[in-house]
């Protein structure tokens, strides 16, 4: 069953207006999957990652980002694995307890670590932005975290490996958008 929530790429840009600052390509009336495929085949891989992260529902975006990060980074050292472990636990059982556990790990993480952003992606999937203050999480926060996690983890790749590996990651995102978890 398709998880695509938007009829056109333009519709996605309307829901997430910050994408206009993150993607150079102008939105079109194409189906979102076609727009995403065009970005990837046109070599606009960072744009495609951003679009894919926003196209997917939050749970799928976190799952996709975790898979991409694990693929790019290989074995994540135990001292840096708490973020993806917490994010994946939330994907398996997206309850408030797991969301808050991921959020706590994300708040303690380093900003340049993809694992931090994976945890924050799950932690900012709903509920309150800060556990002690009733501040609703904005819808763009999980996709933004997923985008950052994927792009930070892709920095670990050799320059010649980056394009084909990102294309594979984007293809996995398309498959996830079309079929769901």
C-alpha cells in the first residue's frame, strides 16, 4: 500500500515550505515519486534526500534514515549506537515511552553525529518538543532530522562511492514510500 500522502510535488512543498530553502529544484505538478526520481537521476542527490525525507511519513522517514546511516557507516561503535537503537525501537513500537527515550538520547548527543539526529528524528515525531514544557513538535522536524542524519552519514563515504550509494538509499526511500513498512 502506497504511503505517499501528496498528489503532486507542489503539494508537498506547500505543506513543507522550508523545502524551498533546501532544494534548488522548483516544485512541479509531477507525482512526488516521479519528481524524486528526476532529482536522483539528474544528480541532485542532496535535494533528493531532502525531498525523500519529507515525502515519507515520520515513522518511515526514521526507519529509512536509520537504514541509510547503517549502510553508509557500517558497524556503528557501541558508544555511538544508542541513537539508532533508540530510533529503531521507536519505529518497532512508536509509543510515548520510546519516543521520550530517543529524545533524551538525542538531546545528549553531538550535533555532528548522525546517531544524534536519528534519535531526535524519533524523539520529535510527535508529542511535545521538550518533555518539561508543552510545546508541540512541528511536522517538519522529523524529516529535517532524517535528512541531516543521512547526509552526515554519507560524509563518511569516499567521494566516488557517495553518488551510487546515495542513489541506492533514495531508491530504498522510494520503495518504502510505495509499499510502507
